[in-house]
C-alpha cells in the first residue's frame, strides 16, 4: 500500500523543531558521502519564468529512496498559491514498490526553513535576535518560525515589493507570534542593523547589498536556485564566510556564488564547504563575533527524502493519511 498525505496532513505531522533534527542528520550524511544526491534536472517552460524540477536521491542511513518533482511558478506570489508546487514520492529500497506520495510544497516550505534553523544555530552569534526578512510569502512565514526555533528574537522587520503583502504579513505574524514585527518601505531599511537576515524572494537580481550588512550578521540565502539568478550582490558574498548545503549543487546552480566568481570577486576557495561538515566538527563555522556568515541554501533531495521517511512512519503510526493500492505485483 502507498500512503498519501495532503498539505494539511504534512503540516500537522512535521513540527519545525523535529524537521530541523532530520535535516541536520541528512546534511551530515551527505557531507560524509553516505547519501546519493545527483544534481537536479530542470525543464524551463517556454516563454515563462516557470520551471519543472526533478530531484532523485537516496539516504542510506534513513533507507529513504525517492524523488521530488516540483514546479516553481514565481508568479504565484500573492495569488494564494505557493510558488513551489509538487510531490515527494518514496520507494521501498529493497523491492522498488512505491510506499508514499506526499504533498511537496509543504515539505519544501518546512524543510527549507528547517535547514536555515540548522545553519543559524551553527553559524550565527549566540546573541543574534534582530531579524530581517526579505520576502513575505510562504518561505518568509516558515523562516520566521525557523528563526524563532534557532534564536530568541527581539525584533522582526520585513520587506517585499508589494506594500499590501508586507503589511499584511507584519500584522498577521505580530498577532500570531506576539513579536515586534514591522513592515519596511525598503530592503535597506529592513536589513540595516539586523544580525539575522533571510532572503526568500523570487528575484533574479540582488535584493541584498553588502554595504547594508552589519558586522557579525548571519545570512540565510534561500530564494535563488539557478546559475543566472541571485539575491545577494557580489559585495555581500565577498564579505561573508560562505557555506552551502551541497558543494556540487552550489558549483552548478547557485548564482549567488557563480556570478561573483565569474566577475573575479573571489576565488573558488571562497566557498568554504558544506554545512554538514560544520555540524560534524570537520570545518570551522564562525570564527569571530564580527564576521559575516552566509548559508547558501539550494535544497537537496536527501533532505526531502529523510523528512518523507519520517512522515511515512509517523503517518502510519498515527493513522493519518490515505492508503492507496497502486498494484505493482508481477502478472
């Protein structure tokens, strides 16, 4: 039987704190070479900014084999639909039977933010708590929750292109969390003085400039995932101790890294390594209080699959979801 979980069911079964634990384990496994995580394949739809991405992988530790298929539709921002739509499919690693089909947009929303929780705990100053959010969509919402898990927040400022959206976000999240959440009229206003910065936009051009960033800040850069798109300008990346979830992905997909590298802003060694190696104690993270650190998040399949394996076990334990007989027996 194959377990099917809806967006609502995924959300109910996957608290941010537990997801962060799962993602941390997956990143350590990936950096240690125990996971199989090929580069994603993407197909651009003609004459649109829309993309269909396919991400296979295998976690040996979690025995999670599967594939995420996700549609990235940037124009969904502000429509009530997530920009990321898709599914995560799990297969039995022993015989290939499909064991699960889960809503992929909610898994993506939570586990992407959970990776930023992990990065913030590993790289940000212990006293960090002044948060700037660039973007006011789904990832901004989940990143606010993620940063609340990582640090005690004193203040939250948000900016996005739509005044209506950013003001609605600030009102909603201030009421929901009890935090001081305010909407800003510019990205610079949101960022200046912040010691935690999360960029979660659909922009292809820089929305965060290095000259705005305070000494000692930590950045989670999560929005851009194509070689010719970036959210950070070259100065922002150059002044940061730069880490990523998967070096191979960053070297092929991360415009935030590849564009300034092509400009000659720094050498390839500026990308210090993977977050999993920092978590394993094999690579130094922050080395001084006034350093700027940056986690370039691409999102890798092994994260989704480890999370999906947990959801499969938890869903069956609690009787959540719908079991479907897809067949698969030999005739």
